[in-house]
């Protein structure tokens, strides 16, 4: 499986502060970004997989909402996570 518990802990430790801090917006955004990149690669090979395409669109929307929340709460944390993940904004 592409996303096991060890990979999740690594992502949350790197972006969320601690591996146990799974609720931080930065950690959630990083996890969504990892999943989005995986699904994007899948869709490049499987163009007609419409269920995955819908799942990807939902993930992008969730990430967008979290980024908007973080931007409203703390602009410096928002700028840091966008720069760290290399997101276009």
C-alpha cells in the first residue's frame, strides 16, 4: 500500500510538529498533498478512472479549505507550508 502508518507518522512528524499531532492544519495539508500527488500519477496512467478523478477533486477541495483556514488564522504558518510543499498560490 502506498500510504502505511509509518509514512503517515513521518509526514506528521515533518510538518505537524510531532507524529502524534495529527490534527494540525500543516500536517493535514501535507498528507493531502502526498495523496493528491499519488492520485495524479495514477490518473496519468488511467485516464478513464472517473471515481479516482472525483476523489482527487474532493481532496483538492479539502486541502483548499484547510489552506484558507490557515491563511485566516495565521498568515505566517500559511506562507511557510505553501513554500515548504511547493504549492502554487
